[in-house]
């Protein structure tokens, strides 16, 4: 199944007010990585995106199950099946979780979206937004969609915002373009304000008291108030209705905001919808003077525009359903002859919505023109940490060295202790909460990670696209050691792993006599017998161009890959019906974005890099089975076999260390 939604091209964004040809100072302020430095003249264009490509420097994807605080039914994720650019249009497209996981997962599976990469960390933990378990009554969020924001890249106060967009078609689709404050200066929502530029409903014939509230209506409003139970949005709410058959889903329209130090004006296609004057302030406008004591006024010491006198950022999303009342129940509302499959007061609303998919799914036209009518770790055994026992520089060489946790904490700690890696300073914060990566407690069967090691990366210091990378390194000696030199994308431009790519420059195994049937790796280089890559330093090289990638060792070419990865992966046959996530990219997509460098030393794992029998390690099999739930325990209990191969006790031996002489990158 494919459902799709069109939210379109952001043409002009925040502009200061128009003025004379000479510079008229503007009250506009702006901040963020993509904000043009102020001060500004009236009429200056200070932010723009025409969506020739999806710019991750401007738009951050949210990753949350929280349902927008309205118990909506979608999971916002970063995936090119749900958000992408094509021919200068930005699309946000819903898809069904069951298409990926199977129907049974919704009522019995667990969605854990803590994320494995910085770009995929859960962004909204409230309302069980990072992890949910399904059951027959409360299923997990059945729809995937997208929500993007400029919170890190662009925030502004006062100016003119214009978004040119086409609304989606489909029952219970809820597109929105809106703004939230950069800082909660006046307190939590709605005290610090919310600006809703445009919201709509995708239903074709949804009516309340005979008035069309589906695709033929769009609305704008402001949210403000001292607490969630006192919200003055109804005093600023404004609607625009099109003529019959001329819904806002049939073409693109300009949705406009004029925001000044004394008023806010909403317009559609240059036609004023409503002008909201600050007057004596929003405390008075909301009527709070009669319902709350003056001492509860969060804006008493601010300007008359408060809370709309601070910088806000832009959000665009496609929600699905919800129980907050945005979709009134049927009856008293009507939805053609299709009804509404769930009640807003039902504790099983998501399940009821999903069970009614045979009625609402056809309205999304998911199989028509790609459905654009409805568009708007490997189980390793180590603990990575920042410790000079495990990573250090000596005589111009960088070492990553494994050590045993039991040497510091004692043997019993592995089966009863707790590892809490949250850290006490910014340099020691847990960097990957996925797969219980921040806190683990040992038990007799499921012991803690018994080995400490290190993994370093340049994600915040150096990212590059195209060039020549060379790393001179010596690989470690020791059973079940897994060194790697590799690259990951700075931003998941095309979606979560592996959609946005991974480049493995070098990886190997530290075992001295590990043998198994050949196969499974894209490119392999063998040394002469007895001359392993653990004996000396070698140069591992990548030449990365807009046309090809070439891997070499000591200037000897190992592999040449010339792009066109959709065809190379044969995904048309392997995954028929799956959208090509790289359709908007170039020949080298997903390897046409910036990547950062990673160096690490892993130990063991259950992902298959260390194969089970018939593989043999000398005259012994591997001490654990990859499918075993007790693999770490089995590995640890065999330490009398593998630990001597690491030679950790031999005069501070460095044989078990990944050793790096240099890392160099040249421009093409």
C-alpha cells in the first residue's frame, strides 16, 4: 500500500516589511545556522527554500510517536518514503507501518525509536513518544508520516512569511504549516504562543451544520493563554472556504503571514483573512481578566504583542486523525456516506481508525500517480567510552585498545551491576540510546557488556563529499576483535540506515586462524600467508567522485563502483513496489551527500560478521551462537580461550589495539 500527500514548495519565507529603495530599518530579528546576519532593511529576503532538493541544513525531521499532543495516529519519521523533493516540490506522504512490519505487529510489537544515529534520535519523548508497545486494544501508531522544522536553522520575530502549498486529499489527513517559539520565554504551551498559518482536513465531503470543513476550508489562528485549559485561540480563529469543487487540494495557494510589533495578519492568495491587533494585549483579548487573577498573567511585564514578541521557527507536517476534536465525531458531523471510524472519546481510537481502513484508504488514492493526491546495532559485546585506557596517542600513533570491565568492577558486577552511561559532563553524555545503549543492568543470563573499547567520529568537526581519503593503520591481533574505518552521512538525507548510505573503508577480524566458506563481502583483499594486516601498517584509500568510488589498499585497487545504486541493488526485483528513495538525487545517491569519519574497535557480535559453524577458529568453534539470547554470556565464559590471544598482560602489549598513524583527506 502507498498513501501520499502533497505539501508543497516553500517559496518565500520571512521578509522584513516593504519600504523605500533606501534602507528603512526593520524590527525583524532572526537567528539560526541559516539566518542571514542582521540588522535588516525593510523588504530584505532573509530566508528562502524553493525545494530543488531537501536541504537538511534547513529542515530537521522530527522522530516521535507522541501524536502531536492530540493523540494523532501517525509516527513522524525521517524516511524518503514519507518526505522527499521532486521537480521543485516538497512532498510529505503517509505510509502504513504494517506495510513494513506486518499486520500483527500493530497489536503485539514494540516501536522503539530512540535512534541509532544523531539524525535519528527521538525528538519528542512526551506522551510515550519514544517507545510504545501494541496490544489488541491500544495498537501502535499505524501510519508513518513526516514533520520538519527550522528550530536549529532559522528563527525569526516580525516579518512576512509566505508558503505556497497544495493541501492533501484523503479522509482524516491533517496538514499544517505553523510556528512555535524558539524559547519558552513565558512558560510552557500555550503561554509562549503558537502561530498556525494554515491547517486543513483532507476529507472531500466533511460537514458540520451543513458547512464544508474538509478540503474546501482552511483555517488560521493563534494559540495563547496562561495554561492549557485557558487558551484564547477561539478569539483569533479565522476560516476561508472555497467554492464547491474548488477545494484547496486542487491547486497551489499562497498562505501568508504579516507579523509586526502591533498586529498579525493572515492572508490567502493576497486576500486578507483576518487582522489581529494587539490592542491592550493578549491577556485582555483572551478574556482572561475575568477568569484569572492578574498575578497569573505571564505577559504582565512584556510588550502588548506578548507572547508574540519572541522569535519563532517554522514547522510543516502531515498528521493523521486524532482525538482532540479537530475532527468532530459523526454524528453530528457528516462525512459523505462514509461516517467516521472512531470516536474521540474512545480509548481504542487508533485501533478503530485502523480497522476502518477499507473505507478511508481508497480516498488517499495511494496507487494513483504515486499517490500524490494524498501526499503533504549488530549486538556487539563492547562498551564504547571516553577513557585514556582505551584510546590514547603515543609517539604519533592513535591507539584503540580493549580492556575488561571486570578488572575494575569485579566479576560479579557483570551479572548484577548497572552500567549508566548518561555521563556527568557534555563530553560524557550517552551518544546512542538505541538498543538500551545508555543504561543496562546485568543478570546471570544477560550479563553486561564485558569489554570496554572506543569509537571516535568527526560528526561535529569534519564532514565532506567527494575527495580522497587515506588512513594508514595497523589492525589488531586477537580473537573476535573487529576493527573498522568507515563513514556515515552527516544528515540522513534519504532516510534512516541504510537508505542514506554507509561507506566501509576497511574492516577485518583479529583472529589468527579463522576460516569459513568465502563470500558475503563486496571486496576482499588477502595478504600473503603469515603476513596479515596485523603485522604492519597499510594505507586504506578511498577515491570518491561524482562518477564513481574506488577502494584501494597500498595503491592497489580493490573495487570500483560507478553509481546508479537503485539498479546496482536490483531493488525493482528484490522489493517490487518500493519507492526509489534516491529518485531526487544524482547518479551517486545516496553517496552524494557529506559523510563523517568513524574509527572503532568492536568485539564480537551477533550480526553475522563472525559466522557460526562450519566456520572454525583454529581447532575450536566460535564460543557463542549468533541466534543465542545469551551470546554475551557464552562469549565471556570462554575467555580462557580468547583472552590470551589479546596479550593484554605482556608488558603493556599493543597487539590487541587498532593503531592509526594518520588520517588525510584531499580535495579532488
